[in-house]
C-alpha cells in the first residue's frame, strides 16, 4: 500500500512522462517551435501535478474530481503529441516512447478512477461519507447527500 504520493505508481509514471517530454523537447525538438514544446511539456506536467493533487484529497468525491482533471490533461497531452507527430516536430522514436508512456499513465489512471468509484460505492453502502468539515455545508454536498443518502 502506498504511504505517500511518491510511492504511487501512477504518480511515478506521470512524473516520468513529464521528464521524458522535457528530455525529448531538449534533444529532438525543432528549434522553430519552442512555443509548441512549451505547451507539450506543460500538458505533461499538468497530468503529474493533478495526480499529486488528487492523491492529497481526503474525500473520495474530491479525489475523483481531481483525477478526472488529470484524465482531461492526459487527453490534452495526447492531442499535443498527435499534432507533434503530424508536424514532424519530434523524432519518431521519441514520439513512440512518449506515446507508450502516456498509454501506461492512461491505464493506471483508469484503474485508479475505478478504485475510487468502488470506494465511493462502499462508503455509500456503509452509510458513511468521509468529507471535510468545509464541504459538509456546501450546496453540492447537500445535493449529493440527498442523492446518495436517500
């Protein structure tokens, strides 16, 4: 069991993806597209930071929301990667490595989201929801309580 975000395989792979992107951009990028390489790197870094942020949340619903953001960031990264391939902005071997790493992150992220869904279902079955005190009074929290605790 992971004791911190650094032990989480999903986080490790997301950070490795961002590092691979930065190395590929430095080594293989065409010099006339620095703005595009910045966008590509930012989208990869966003995946890793969203995973770390999601892991730090205590409530399953909050975790799910942030991990969904990580998935959206990953889709954005994959789109940037597809554009880079079409434009010939990166070497084919670099593109293949990044696509492979992104697929691994995608698989791990999907598994983590499935785990969170199961955790939420178990919490509902048990009748207990772990929520932060601030979230307990929000309109969204009240609506979710009406749906899940009815």
